[in-house]
């Protein structure tokens, strides 16, 4: 999460400068940063649900946030296609972590509901 926040802090000024210069990569990175912020909100909510499973909000509510975060990763991968293929490969990791975290939270909630019944 710290690396993501550093990426936002460093990526925003560079993407704005690239947009001002009219480069397409700036538009990709700026849209990726905006969608990534929404995706990060979904991940924070999943972490809260994982730590405190008794919180009274459904995790399905944040599914669209997680999808937007995954779209952000795909846009970033498109931007880095001509730079380094290894970077594009590593960008799959956030999608896998998000998918795993969502499934863990969903299973935790389902087990808690079965115990209460």
C-alpha cells in the first residue's frame, strides 16, 4: 500500500506534465491514477472487513471499486507495453492480490453467517 501511495505521489506530477506536453502516455497514466484511487478505496474496505469481520457492510458493495482498480492496472500495463515487458508481467500481481483478498473476505463472511444460523 505504501508503494502504491508513493506511485500516486510521483505519478501525478509526471502524468500532468505529459498531458500538458500532449503525450498520450500522460492521458493513460492520469486516467490510471484516478481509477487506481477508486480501486484502492475498495482494497482498504476489504482489509477492514478482513480485520473486523463483524463490520456491518456487504463486500459486494465494493466490487465495482475493485474492478476499477483492475482496469487501472490494465491501463498502466498498456502504457508500459513499449517500455519493458517485465513491468507488464509484474502488473498482474495487484489483480491477483485483489482477487485473493476478495475471495478470502467473501469466505470469511460466509463462514460467519453459517455460524450465526
